[in-house]
C-alpha cells in the first residue's frame, strides 16, 4: 500500500515504523490501519481509537507524498494575491499592507487545526502563467484569492481549470465562485454620518481604485450619505497614494474640514501630509479611515475608522473552501459581514 513508510534494507527495527507494525500493535489488519490514516468515515470508533493509540506509541508517520497519490489531496491551500499591472513590488505590499497579514492570520486559524498548510503566492500579470501552471499541476487543493482589479483574469481562469476557489470580495465580473465581503456602502455611510455629526460640512474623500467593487462602493456609499457630488481623488490603497491624494485635494479644496479615506494605510499617509501642510487633525480636518487595521493605531493621532472583521472574514473564506473541497457539487455562496464605527482621536 502507498501509506507504508519504507524501511532501508538491513536496518531491522532501527528503521522507520511501518504500517504492518501499527497493525500488529493495534491488533487489526493492515487495510484497517490504512483506512484510519486516510480518514475513511466507516471505521468503528473503538477500532479507530486503538489504531491511533498504536500510531502514537510506535511513532509511525504516514508518507504524505504517497498518500496524496491515493487521496488526490495535498493538504495545502494557496493564498493568491493578484496585483494589477504596474502596481509595484509584491513583497513590498506583503510586508507593509496590514490587510494581507490579517487575511493570512484569519485563514490560518481555520486551516491549521485541519492539518492544512497555507502557501502564499504573488500573481502579477507577467507571472500569471507560472501561477496557473503551479495550480494546474495540483500542488494545492484550492485557492483563497485576493484580487485587486476588475480586469483580473484569474477568477475566470480558476473556474475554467476547475480549481476550487473562494474570493475575498465580490468579483467585478460575475463568476461562479463563493466570496466573502463586508457591506462596503454601509461602512462608508457610517463614516459620512460621523463626520456630519461632528459639524464638518466641507467634505472630500480619498477613494479606492475605481475598477474594483470595494473602491466603487465606498465612494458611492459616502456620496449618497452626504447627499452631494463630493470631490474625490482615487488612490490604490497604499500609503504613498494617500499622501499624494491629500495634497491634490487640499490644493484644490483648501476649505476642506473632513476627509473619508477608503483604507487606513492611505489615511495614515494623509494624516502625515496634513501635518506638513499645517492642518491639525482633528481640529482643522477630521479624518476617518476604513479597515481598523494596525495602520489606524500607528497613525498620529490614531484613526477613527470603519471596522471590518478581516480575520473573521478570512476564516469564513477558509470554511467555504473546506466545504467545497468536501463536496465539489456545493453551490457557490456569498457571505456579507456588517461594518462598525470605531472612534479614536482623528475624528
């Protein structure tokens, strides 16, 4: 059987424990041990317990590479982070964007107890073919996809390859994958209502990219709540884009007294530049971010922000993927979380 750990000739009992030794210790057949190792559900619980005790006592370790040939499972899942053309170095975003770290932590919380490894893979357009080849070769059982632009071909390509996948937000183009999202417009409305309640009347916004649903919906929700055509500059969710956007907005609209920024990283950059421009936060300009990430606490002053439960959302993504792996015929689902306002010193 493929589950056996091979013993080198001549090693005798000094070799690695074998499937047969587990069977003898448990008083069952070799086939029964194999069924326990491969998690066949029909094994009697008492027999399963006896086999598991024998495995622990003699230190048997299944050959996972051989086992995968039988189960067709790798016990690995890929977190694919898809970047638009010209977005910049993936590693820079990986180590600076708190969102990615929170998604990783939330997914790991669900996958680790299941014995499933998480593999982080960058996917920019020049390297798409390499990512697809890796997935096509069956190195992982499924994909958790963070996609950041509407023209991203990966959601459709994953579907065409029949690779089980769950998306981190509503896809810009319809594709039959499950996805997890927060109510983006509701979060933006909370930001607008808070700024208006503070008596701020000259509002602007630094929105996200307008080729993806989160960027679009946060702008729509904010404008709808304010009840007007609010001036905006689009950033790309990086600190540098927030810095550049606030310079342009203050230059064009010096009367600004309130800013909604579509993520905390851009808001942190905006707050820093406002200080350089001689604008006090919150006395002169109140600032509200979005995410409730570590960047909100790193900002000076700390940011009032819209909380989205990223770790819980990532955990739900992992749960949906596990359910899909257990039942490939499962119908895709969407799960929408509710945002909340977290008040700190910036507004």
